């Protein structure tokens, strides 16, 4: 497994692999990797692709500067995990390498970037699209792999790919969870032992809501989830919204034949966790 720091060197390697007739799979990350990330690498390799993983803590997508400062940087350990998972190349550039000049691009991505995370974290998705569009432009992947925990982010990137007419297929992979149901996230490591005991209530409440959905209205299910979690120690719901995918239109009544996804953000202490669940009935 090779570690590349410079864009030009990466472009040379991509060209080399393409000349060998290989398909390029790409997984953009901010590092501090866990089993969720590694599952994407394994999926990429099962499909026979050359696997590129980027590790870059992108400053333009952080709306909270403290969050940016405290985000873990664990490149050495990340590489230890990636090699046995089958990763072929790691791209770990500096901020100066990725942003030699400020990126002033503003994207009009419509509704998918304005609701839920977009409303709670203004400017976040514009920063995500800035870096992902840059990385896609450098790597020129045939396939890009994302975990469905970031359900809205996948919808945003799909819209970006459509608008920029990029030739890349997005592969959405299932949420990977801890044994107690908590969705795997880099932020889980910031939970105190006491908070970690209560954080699994997020997933448990979402799964319990599946039994309510057939007999309750959309709003009743949303209200029940919010109330249940707000009554749990350390937890405070930022939002919970049941939407149709991939347009992320808020669902008012249960409509059949459409994808129905409940997306949630919850503060556990001062750590913000996201998750989602699909309502299939």
C-alpha cells in the first residue's frame, strides 16, 4: 500500500492503473477510521476495483471551528487498518496541497442541501461538495463508496455529480453498527463512559418506531421518537424527519411505492450523532 501526499503523484498513479485496464474505486474520508470505513474498502475490493482512500480533514465543511480543532488526526493508525483491509493507495494531502488558494465556489444544490443537516449546519454541504468535487476531479474514479449513515450527504453528492456531469457511480453501503446498535462514527470516541451507555438508545428508538409506523401517522411517529429520546439522559434531539429518498421531501402521510427514511441528529452531551432508518412496510 502506497501513501501519496502530492496531487501530481496521485494523478500519475491513477494514469498507471488506468493504462493497466483497472477500474478505480474511491473512498473519501477524514481519517480516524473505524469498521464502517473498512467495510467500504472491502466492498470495493470484492468488486475487483483498485482502491484509493483519501484521508483529509477538510476545513471548509466545519461550521464549528472547535470541532475542526478537536477532530482526531490518526494517519499512522489509519494506514495500519487500511492495508490488511485491501486498500491499494492512500492519498493524505496537506491543506496547502488541496487549497493552494481559497475555494470560493458556491453550489446551488437545492432542497437536498437545505433541509435537516443543511438547516442545522449552514454552509456544511457547500464545503463537502468543494472537497469531494476536487477529489473526484483528481482521482477520476469509476466508483465511489459511501456509508448510508450519511444518508443526506449521499443525496447531496448525487446532486453534485448530476450538476457537474461527472462520470462516477456512487455506491451506497449499509450502516455499520456496534454490537449494541450504535451507528459507528468517529465521534463515538468522544463520548464519556456514561454518555456511551445511553447513546445506543438512538438506534433502539429508531428500530422501535418501525412497529409504530403502520398504525400511527408520520407526525405521531416523529413526535414519539423525539419525545422518547429527549426523555433519555444525556440525549437531546436536534431534528428527526421522515423523508422520501432521494429527494428528501418531508413525508406527511405514509405513501407506498416510495423510499421512506427517518433521518435523525441527536446531541449526546456535546457530541452530535446522526443516524437513519428505512420504513419498509
